[in-house]
């Protein structure tokens, strides 16, 4: 017998086109992908959908997301391709006949985005219950260069011959680009070769089986970015190709990389049995939908991130502030630190208005009468002790100075000493074995419960209606762990249901109050996933209080979020030198401007620097909301000089932080190679100018900092003819 007859389907547009392939003996998988000049083909087509159940595990035995028996047993049933003026959509249905499992993957690509969003619906069409342990939203090989066989975008099935093998797998030519985060140490990125990353060469080819292990990253509980990050990618400079992905979920997720004999594979999933105590008993006729993921492909990691940045802008909830980027002053960081009073706030409000802030947010503590508020939160009623004449007095003063009033809230928790503990039923809280889950003197609300939604809606509506609040900082400072087993098949399943209810609640809040601006804060940035970022207008990037340690966090933030969402604290203090003040102010400049600090205690010269920075931020916000990020000195690794670049068409902006080095700093700007440029200082313009030297042949801008040990500048680089 000859090889089975292979079918293929080409789908996409010029920005991103994929070829899917299958036959009577194999599942549907990605055989090739193209974006612009980048093109790879996969020698060994792996199943696009992998499903692990209690009754059907792996083959051969392993701990991977892929190599599942059901994944390999799925067979093509039908597909539907649709398109409109904005996007193309492809649905492919497959069936494991023996086990009665149907899987439909939906691929969606906004026109010209260079990205594909994917999710899978699993339906039990059999006669017995299937207990799910994991379902991927995407799985495919990295690919390698082969002869060109991706044709123009079509949406019909065409038979082809069997795919021929590539000359080599090319696995070792790929590098992993991935990040980790922790409280005060967010957005730490690295680029490592596959062997360096931990996938050792073990000669599994001698066994005739693919390796059993994988290199994986997972979240824990509801801090979706509290450790590993759900955004990552692989890049081969040798091949000239890069994949980049994001898992769009505010709870449990897993991504992993495996090495097969034929090359590399990456798989993306929501919660799993292995990592998140997730199992789901799917009775006959029941269905389950995975968390969405988005995959970008281009010639380089930076180019793939440009595509993903454009996708994020198009996919986020429309909001007036998405482009306006209001300048926010918040009283917390290195300033009042959760201890606001009328006496302390009024001079800060005046100073913030003087430098040009547009929103003034009263942070934690505004609801506390006891002086020990951590374990008593939940009612969210204004303190009468802190504000003797009422919170109204402070709110009205904010409004009288031309700013929008804002408040801090931590809506998902109730302190163990809060009166609300006894008013809400036990079913309103995340539980394990009938006991409320407690963490750091707080109980965690279960947003599936109608009493919880009623309570939270009443809080938000009351603060908006009674005080005219136009800005909320939604904080989140505990992690309940695996989840809840109340009305769920497993703790991971209960947490997934809660996660989805949380997103639905956010949608309802912004549906009722469409002009409300909400900051996504979670102990800094412990939950900066795209499920949250697609809905909320800004994201705090850290709680880091040492201004010298903040630049790497701020510079790397646009890998995970839009530049205009990245709110990195600019918290200058009166005891700082002018160069240190400028250093702090530069940290937030190429993002959402987020001020704090005792501006009211500053000298006139220091306050003038702050005023200049705010003015620069307002001038930049149009460019920032259109820009794509790049890193002239490479993704920061925590040491030495740090830089962040934003490209707005042919105009480039670069913030550069010198943290003690005396050597010149080389900024690589390859897109301007061979051209003459003009370099302007955006901020600070009143302090000593850094020297700059342009090498057009190499595309290198060399900058030399002033003598100050700690200093920073933001530059605008344009071509001399622009």
C-alpha cells in the first residue's frame, strides 16, 4: 500500500497564511505558515488539537500536552470558512469516532494582523462520560525552511501528495524568548538556545520514540503572571522566522515546548489536571470551550511583536481613553502608602493639578476608621475619621482643580474582620471541602454567586453616582490557589468558572459606565494577562519602590501589554537631585503616565521638571497609542544601561537609562540604516544635554550620558528629510 492521500487547506491573507494538512490516517495539523518574507514548513505534521482524558492518555506515555491518544485519533469531518470586512474565520470539526469526542477549532484572523486567535470546543457525542484533563487551544511544529509550497490564500480542499521530509529538523537553530515575574521583579526576559533552556540532547531517535518530557511554563491560581508569563515565543535567526504567542486567560494556563525526532513543537493550553487540579466530567451531549490563545508569526521576534501589538489594539474593548491616555496622579507609591487623610491629600491635590495631572486617585485606606485596614476591607464605605468633613470635601477639591476623582478598590476580597463576612452566604466565597479559602486575612469572593455580583455592582454604582468617581484602581493582593470545589468537578474547574464570571462582571461594569477608566493592578502586575488587558485601560507594571531598579521592568512591559497601557510609576521625591528626578520621570514617559511623590514638598526647580515631563507625556500620547516597541540595547536583563524604543512610522522614540556606567551606550536602529537622522531630546530639555553620534552605515546611535551616576533621557529620532 502507498502513502495515504494527503489533503490540504490554505487559509489566511498576505499578512499571515497557513497550510493545514490531514489524511485518512492522521489529524489536522499545521504544515506550513507564511508571513511576508518569513516562511516555514513542518516536516512531521502534529495534531492541531490535543485532548487528554482519564480514559485516554498519551501514546507513548509522557507528561506532555501533546502526543495524546485522542489528538492522534481525531479525523477531519468538515470545515467552514467565513470572512467579512474586518476578519477571516475558519472552523474545522474533527471526530474521534471510537471515543465519541468531537472537537471544533475556531481560527480567527483580523485582516492584515499577522495573527491567529484560536479556541477549541469539545463536545461529547458518545454514550459515556469523558473526564477531561487538558485540551490545547493550539499545537503545532516550529517548522523549517523547505521549498516554497504555500500558495495564495484559498479556502477549498485540494489533494496533494504525501509531504516529503525536510533535510533536518533545525531544532537547535531556534531560541526560546520567555519571561518571568514576581512581586517587585516583573518582566524579566531572557533569550536562550533550546539546549541552554533545558531541552538536552538525549538521542531519543535511537529509541524510535519522541522524547517524553517538555519545557513548560505554568501559572498558579489567579496570579496569571505571578511567575512565568503567558506571552513567549521562539525565534530562529538562521531560518529567519519567529513564533510569538499569548494565552488570554486570567487564571490557569500552560505553554510548553517539546522536541520530536522531526523538530520542535509548541502547545498552548488553559488549566490542566497536572498543573491546576483541573478535571471536568463531560456527560453525553455536554460541551467545553478552551481559553483563547493568539499566535503571531513573522521573520523576527520584534516583527512578530509588532503584529501582536496591532492585534491587541484591535481586540481590546473600545474606550475613549485608549488614545487620550489621561495622566494619573496616585497618592500611594513612596508617598502616603495607604494612609490618606484630608490634611495630607489637599496639598498633594494642588501640586498634582499644578503640574498638569488629569486624574487624581486616592489609593488604599480611604475606607478605614481603625488604622489597620488589611483584614477589614469589603464594605467600601468612606472613613469618617480620615475625612472629618467627609470624603466629599476631598473629592470636590479634586474636581475643583480640574481633575477627575479616582479611588482604589480591591473588589474580589473580603477581610476576615469585615462585617460582610457574616452577611454573605458561605456559597459566595471560594471553598475547599466546605471551608472558605483564606489567604493573608482575606476571603476570596466567588463571582459566580448572584449575591456577590449584587454587592459589587452596588459598591461601584454607589461610588460613581454619589461621588462622581471616574477612575478606579482595581487591586488584587491575594492568590486563592487551585480554586474551589463548590459546584464544580474539580478546584481547577471551579476556578475557571469563577475566572470567566469575573470577566463577565468587568464587561457589565464598563457596559453600565462606558466612560469609567479602570486600572488593572494586582500587587503590581501579578495578573497582566490579555483577558484582563483586553478590557481595562491601563496596567500598573510594578510595586518596585527603588527607582534605580524600575527601568528594566518598565522597558520590558510592552512585550506583555500595549505601550499605552503600561503605567510605570514616576515617583520623584524632594530629596533627589535634579538628575534623579529626571530619571524617575523618564521611567514612565513612553507609556501611560503615572505620577506619585511628594510634589508639594519639592523646590520650584524640581516641580518645573515634573511639569515639563507631564507636558512631554501629553505631547507623546498620540504617538504612543500608534507605536510598536523595540529595544535598541536588547531586551533588558537587569544589568547595565536599559533602553526602550517606540516606532511611530518613521519616527522613533527611545528612552535610555544610565545606571552607573561610564561607557557610551550604543543604540541599534537598523530600520534607519543608510539614512541621515536628526536626534532631539524630548525630556529633559533643561538639564545637561547628552552627546550623540550617528553611524548611518551601521545604523548605530551612540549616546554618552552626563557625569551623574544615575541619569536618563528620552530622544526623538527622525530622518533628516522628514
